[in-house]
């Protein structure tokens, strides 16, 4: 019988920082991380002396390729004045900084450290789109690369399988995209703070100014269905189904639970922590599910003693719109085949019964891959503290949120449950 896994020592989040996400070719990763770090320090209600930080874990996927610089841990140590304390880089493709968070939690739970900084960063804008595609493909399996599968192709295959199995159509993807873009303008850190209707109206105005025929889209779905406005990338994935190239950084301060009140009166506790691995596409038994997500979810639920029904809101890895639907099912939020109906019914809207990607998600907030895991957790932390402003989940008893982060084509997954007690 498998042993039930628990943290030997409780861990809480007492501070966080996130840069605005976007394309910033004139800046560098040290700038990004310093900005996120400064916000984190200022967010600690009762203050933090940086000299008290015992260790740092930072996630970065492939700045080795994107900016031709590796060995980032000592660079960050020098930046923060942390020398000679330990700073460790973690890599798990898009889940790189979620792994940094996990390692920080385990380091405190073990009793090794009391105060740990975790974070992540990435700069993708210094490369061309073709180079970014090549760099990201380094996270795919050799079999997928040999077959010519880039990430849009992988998720396009998943969407095609999902449609065939459950009778969904591209309208299901439209619903995910429209919902995420409705949240993004409420997030000052979002890369694309525009609704789909904003994009549609801008296109109409541009046509008028150029004295071109004015498109007669009746609504957002008509706009997304028009290949002239939303061209195909890898069927059925179209432009608005895909997350952007992004730069940015995020960080959070973790402390032992028994000392959390020294830093804030509103600590957010780590309730559950899970990680899983998955097969490459050629070996998967089901193209409409991720075994890594199911494993990570089960582990976090077991540790926390919670069930999917207890998760009041979540950030999930929507690098492509289909991923959000599949993740909802793998995490048990809905039954298999029901996610596309649940989204259509408004379940995941900001004012719905189970909001998902209140930040705008990777699709609209942005996806600087090495920073994404902690950026998602930053959103959950912000919501649980009631500090999300206009995008605050309208639930006066908000207590439990979670973040799901997927690396590569599903090879690495983390699921983390945070709780306000």
C-alpha cells in the first residue's frame, strides 16, 4: 500500500512579485528578475531583510538558447547580493519555475532552511519567431521532433482527437479564448489586455481608415471563425488559440509555517503539492488526457485531504486553448468529455462557479516559459489575499485555489493547492 505523503513541516507564502509581461528587447533577464524581486520585497506586510533568505531556487527553460547564456544561478545570486548562499536553477520546460517552487517547499519542509526565495524568468523576444519555435521544440521528445511536430501540431492533434471522441467543435475553443481575453484587461500585468471584441473592433476601424471593405462580423465567434482574422496555424489550432512569445519574471517568498505570522497576518499556506511525468505522443494510450496531470493532481489532493470539488478557482496551463479543456477533465473539475459544455455554460468565467485563469491565462497574460509556473501561483496568492482588484473572484469566502503547470508536450506537470486559513 502506497504511503500517504505529507510535508514534515508546513510552508507558507508571504510575498510575491511579477513583472508586466510582454516583449522587451531593450531589457534583459536581470532587469526582469530585479523588478519582480523588488515587488516581492515590498509586498511582505511586516518586512523582510533580504540577508535572512537562506536559499534561492530559480526556474529557467532555455535562455541558453534564447540569449546564449547559461549557468544562471550564480548570475541571480550576484544580482540579489546572495553570494555565497546557495542558488539553484531548475529546468522542466514550461514547468521550470513551478519546479523551483516545489524544491523551495521541500527544502523548508525538510528543515534545511527557514526562508527561501523561488522564482523564474525567460526572455524570448531577442529571437525570431522561427528561432523561438526551434528553442521551444527542444522540450519535445526526439520522436515528436523527428516527425515534424512543433507544439501547435501536438496540441492540434490533441484537439482533433478530443473533437472526434466527444463531439466538440471549434466553438469550444472560441469559448475558452473569449473567456480568457475578457479577464486580461482586468490584469495590469497582462501582455494582451484586450478582449476579443476589442481586437475585432480595432480590425473594423483599420478597414474603415484604409477605405477597405468593412468586415461584417456579427460577434466575437464570427470574428474567430474568419480565417482572414484568425488564420490557421495547425488545424484546428488558429492564431487566437495560441499563447504569445513573452518576456518576464516572477518570484515568491516561502517561509516555515510556524514563523509566517512574523511576516504577514495573511499567510497563504501550501496545502497540497503534486508532480507527475508523462509519455511522448507516440506512446500515449489516450490523446485526450495527460497522465502527468492526473498523477500531479492525485498527489496534491491526497496531501491536502481535499477533492476537486474543494478547488474554488484555478490557474491552468492554457498554452493552447484545447489544453484548458483537457486539464479541467484530468484534474477532476468535470467528467471526461464535459469540459467544452461547462465552459459554454459559463462555469469558468470570473463570475462563474469555478473561475479558471482569472489572470487571462497564458493565452492573454503571456507565457515567458521559465517564469510561468510561479506567475500562475502569484495569481492564486493574489486572489486568496483579496488583492486582485477588478479581476478579484467575487466570492467573499474565497479560501482554496490551485495552479496547474505543464512542461513540454506533457512530460512534466505540477499541481499546487494554496489555502487561506
